[in-house]
C-alpha cells in the first residue's frame, strides 16, 4: 500500500517513539528532512540497502500501528466534524427561523459522529 509522505510524517509524529532508534533516525531523515537514501547512508555510515530496509520496516510498522489504534484516522474525523460544526454554526447566524430546526438536526448529527 502506497502512502504519501505527509501521511507518513503524521504517523511518525504519533508512533515514532515506538520505532527503534535506528528506524526513527532513518525514517525522520528520509520522510521529514527529505534526504535521499544515499545521503542518509553516508551520514549514518551504513549501506544504502540498510537505510532502505530501515525505512520500509518503519513504514510497515507505522501502518500496522495505525491499523490497530486508528489515532490518525480519529484525529482527521474529529477535524472534519469540527469544521462541519463551525460551518453549520455560521449558517445558524444567517438562517431564517424556518431553517433553524433543520440546522439544529444537522448540528446534532455532526456532533453525534464524535
């Protein structure tokens, strides 16, 4: 499964402390600092293949952790719901009295997803 670097970076923020020190360092340099495998290998004094393996194992572990805990998915769902509630609250300010019951129902529905 191919995951984009911003998502991997967010997963690293959540679960990075659960990686080994070597995995953490390689992954941080590769994903967050955007260093190449060759640059990381030279910096750390290990082979390019060693860096590649550490990065791949890290990615797999981060994805497994997210599959089990769902922290990032939950944060994203909360952010989306909060935005929907803000939009509905703004709509309430300009709504006619006839529109208020529908908006109240939509607000309750959005809040229930949390």
